[in-house]
C-alpha cells in the first residue's frame, strides 16, 4: 500500500472547464483549500471524453496540479441524473 499518496481530492466533484479526452490535457475546477482551483485533468480510463460543463468525479490526484477523473455516478448528480 502507498503511504505517501495524497488523497485530499479523491472523491471530489468538479466541473469541466476545458474538454477532457484521451491524448489531451483538460481542465477541471475543484474545491480546494477553502476556495476553487483549476487542475489539469485526464480521463481515468484513458478513453472517456468529458465536454465543458460536465460534472466529473476525481478518482486520483497526482500532485501538484493533475487529477484523473471519471463519470459522475447518477446518484451524485445535481440534475437528478437527467
């Protein structure tokens, strides 16, 4: 088990502000240190695409500024899964 892994953003919900997809560096805004901050973002499964405006779930945080994200589960969606 990795003891030095930073899990402070794991499980956070963010909003895509720069398209996330394979082979690109996207951007997501996340709550961080009492405010909101932009992070570089990649699809966790290396194949998914998330357009601007989508909500995503942080699966892994690679400090200092990169997150790996996945689709937000329906139960956590603010629009009720529509």
